[in-house]
């Protein structure tokens, strides 16, 4: 009997109003991003909802047994819309989405809502501290390091290995989750992981997936796929999360 999930997929949430506000603030050279809601409550844009709808086509071709989503509105709504779209096409979908706070986005603490310029102008000492500790272990005041995110995801995966052994599990979450899963599922070491992150664009509405093999290892089988978006004439979007990248 398998003690691992058969397959793990990650759907990044559709474009959110926060993604758009961040891009506008960076383009305008502002220090602060104008987002009224707390991060957990930022909703999808109309385009983001269309991206989630298109994700349903991908799920028709890649059915899943279990879906676990971040509690953040943009991820939970993406999961709901994608599963409903797949069900309308006759796909087998889980009866419910499990919400788990361990899939939440990385918390940036004092750097939250700051643009590249804002971080450099207001927290120059933090940039120097990050250079000393390295991106993987640097934790902004009041926030999380990459390692912190990995720790909570490790706990979630341990439970899923036990509760969903032999099943196909879809996680609906955030850009950071992709890299944390590569670290945990594939065993990608820290230096290589950071090199991968520097050159990888995780589009809104894209899928990344891993298949569990007979040798007991997970192998990457889908890498930020966006073909379903293009097929639906729905453009993929990327969020250059400047404050997060500086952190």
C-alpha cells in the first residue's frame, strides 16, 4: 500500500486586484501599494476569474481526488470556479474544497504593501540583513522566511501523505508555494532552488505538477503550464512581487 500521494498538483490563483495594484504602484514609482483589504481578503479581478474558469479545462484532462486551498480569497475562489467549470464539462471533482491555513501566502511583515522603491527607501538595513542571511533564511520583522513557509508546508504534506495516500491531490495557492514544493517534493537544494526561482515565472492560473514514482521519488511533470489559458483566449499574467523578491 502506498504511503505517498500518487500525484500532486499546484494551481496558482488567478490574477487578483492586489496583483494589479502592485504593478501600477511599481510603474508609477510609488513607495506604497494602494490595497484597501488585508492580504487574505484581496479578491480576483474579472480576468482572474476567467483564468480560474479556464483552469477547469485542465482539470478535465487531469482529474483529482482531493483539493486543498489557501484560505486567502483569491485562492479559495480560484478553486471553487475551476472545479465548477470542470464539473460542468462532466469531470469527476471532489465534493468539497478543504481550506488549510498552512497554504496561505508568505507573510512579509514590515515590508508588506511596499514597492521596490519603498523597501529601499524605508528599510535599507533590512536589505543588508537579507544579504547577510541569504534569501532562504532571511525573515523580515513580523514576517516569514522561505524556510518558515517550507516548515508549515512540510506539516501539511505529512498529513496528506497519510490521509490521501495513493490519491491525486490538487493544492490551490500562491507563487511561493511552487518553490516550497520543489524543495520538499523533489529535494531541490537551497542554492539551486534560488537559481530556479530567479528565472521562473509562475503565471496566475498556471499548473505545476509532480508524479510519485516506483522509486519513491516525486518527479516534476508539468512546469507552470498555461496552455489551457491560451486555448481559452485568456492571457496569463505574472505578478512581479517586488517586495517579496527583495525579501
